[in-house]
């Protein structure tokens, strides 16, 4: 009888704990084959993964502390499906943070996390718009932009695709107040003797009501020294809006970048939309114009992206996508995500077509 009572008491405690806390295992897996018209002067037909969405494996959890307060955490790893290798240099290099969340006042998180170019623009405006994934993000004939630690010098130059996270950061995000949300982030440079060295500052503001959403974001990340120059920074800002007309969703997005070490800068305007043909079938397309300044030889590029996706279930979809970029004469086109050696075109145009499958758990 005593043993039975003890077991019932333990079961009751365990049930109460599970109701107040949760830990979830989740992931994204994407793979497919891609044809590229020109990589360094040659065609390429290849296996490629992590394009529609990055390949991710993660853990996230929440503990109810009472009074509308929660302890939260998130640990995310990115990996290559083709080789099984980790991407980013660490087991949880994609995201790693812990924090506190209040139902009325919002959340504060500490660790390695996205800035507001992702939260306010991709998360609220740009998500799932052209459906081309990484290939539909921003790149082009802008190698002279020379962003530090960037695989092409201009890969995802506006940060909206989430290729950059902010290490050693503290981030506040407000709760929803009448449709408004916002936040601010500070990334510590951890440089002895200088609070401001290698730091990052980011902020975002969003408003959503019914079918309408608008967002704005700013991020300034310092590097240094680069080439013997201290205090180098890369600054981004952008604004975007989205509107839903029944089965049709439209967007407009404007983003910029400036690298202080060489004065290189780019602005971009993009418009696009997605039509939900059936509950399982979607068609999306977008057009973008990117313009570099004099330090980047006034190079510019037009880019058109389109994709068709079909959901086999709530978790799994198949898709076909195409991207075409045309740069000015004398420049070398480069679609984002074409990262093989000599990934840039040998001429002013580059095109690709892809068929793939994506699943999540």
C-alpha cells in the first residue's frame, strides 16, 4: 500500500511537471538536384542540399515559472545532407540561446542568435514569398563589396536569409501590443579595454493587422582590424510590406548595405507574390533590382525567381524552382547559394533550375 501511494505521488508530480514544461526535438531536411547554366564558363548539374530551407537539427524548450513567466532555450545545428558534416564550425553554431519570456512584457534572450534583419523582414514580410529559398536571396556582381568572413564577398549581403548570427548577444523582443512588436539587440565584442570594439547593434519594428504587415530593421556589425584598419563596420537597413488578397499574397521589400572599409554599398528593391492554387499547390514569383555604388563599379543586376511547390503532407513538400540573373555588361553574374569554386558566371548572365524535396519534423 505504501509503495502504491508513493508511486501515485511520483506520477502526479511527473504529470504536473510535464504540463508546465516542454522540450521539443525538431529539424528541417532539404535535398535536390540543380542545373546551373554557367559557373566559371562551364555548365554544372549537381546534387545540392539546404537550399529551400537550411538543413537543421535542434532542441528547444520552455519551462513555466508561474505568473506568465517562462524560461526558454534553443539549440540549433546546421549540417550538410550530402556529406553529413556540420556547417558553421560548432555543434550549435546556427543558434544557441537561453532566456526569459513574459506574456505581457516580451522576452530577453542571451547567446548566439539572429538579428532583426531576419526577425522583422524575413520572419514578417519575406518568408515563403518567392519559394526559391537560398537561391532567391541577394547576391550578384558585387564581389568588391568584400564583407569580412563572407564566401563570395556579397553572399546574402542584406542578411535577410539568415546567413549571419550575432554571437555573445543580448536581445529584447516585445510582446504584441495592438499589432505592434519590436525589439533591440546588442552583441558584445568581448575585446578587453574597449566596450565598442567588434560589437553589433540591431533593432526592428513591425506592425500587423489582418491581411496587412509591415516591418523595418537596422543592423550595424563591427569587425576589426581588417587589413590593418580598426573599427570597420557593415551596416544594413531595410523595410518591407506584405498584403494578403484571398489566395494571393504580395510583398515589396527594400534593403541596403554599406561596408565602411571600402565604401562599397548596394541597394535593392524587390516585388513578388505567391498564389495558393489549391491547399496543397502554390506558385510564387519575384523580381529584384540590385544596384551597387561607384566603389563597386556601378554594377547592377536584374533577378527573376519563380517556384512551384506541392505539399505531400503537412510535413513534406516537393518543388521546382528557377532563378535568372542578368548583370550589366562587363560584370559577372552570381546567384546567391552558388558557392562552388568559380561559382560566378564568366559573363553577365546566370540561370539555374532545381527540383527538390523538403521535410520537417
